[in-house]
């Protein structure tokens, strides 16, 4: 019995060491630098940009307190896949389930700055992926995220440049992110 207990303890410690080393090898894993509540706070702070507008809302009214409950619930649909701080910016990769016959997710790579009070002073959605099954979304999303954090050119992964392989849905030849207004724009028009 004593040998069995020791074996279980060794097995558990070994499993924890493996999990810990996996987390150490992934510099972008959100758990490395943020608590679960801090991760949720980032999503709650940015969901009015990341998420769809509620019924009867516009980009001009989406911050009205009447939409707080909608956005609080919507934030729960998102998860943080990656997070990193560099050169005064926070970078994160957020994903959500996308409408599909099989479970797929879409991910958005974001670069932002917040002031000492936590208010967003800069916000940019650098890319949004196509819908992918979860393993493919994580693989492609984190690869793109790494390139974004390191300031690498993402244009080879735009739809018009990536051939038959899908990576980034937006931006593309017609859609770009308007940093000043914090919305995606199509030919000068806003895209919710």
C-alpha cells in the first residue's frame, strides 16, 4: 500500500512537472501572466469592440449602460488564447465559437494600451481568422499571434495572398481596421 501511494505521488508530481513545463514553453499562455479574473476583465473591457452589436445598438450607442447586461453575457462567449506584454502594449488573442454545423472558432489578434486606471487608450484588431475547428484555430491563431507580437508582416496570410490555405479573413483587399473609430470598415463604411 505504501509503495502504491508513493507511485501515485510520483505520477502526480511528474504530471504537474510536464504541465508546468508545457506552460513554460508557451510564452503566450494567458495563465503565465494573468489570473483568471484578469483574463475575464480584459474580455469584458474589450467585448464592445470584439463582439457583435446588440439589437437596436449602433457603434455610437454601444457604450450605453442599457447594453451592460448584454455585453457581460457576451464576454463569457470569448476565451483568451494568448497574451503578451511588450514595449508598453498588451497583445492578446481572443476566440469565440462561430456559427457552423460542427464546432468551430474564430480568433482575433488585438494590440492595445491601457492607462493606469485600466481605460483603453489604444485599441487595434490586427487580424481576424477564418472559422476553424479548435485545434486548427489554436495552431494558426497562435502562429499569427506570434508574428503580430514580433511585428512581422502578416500580409502573406491575407486571403488575397495565401492561396488555397486559409488563415486571416480580415483584413483583406476590401476590409481594414479603423484604429481611430475602432471598427472594421468596408470601402469606407462601418462593418459590425
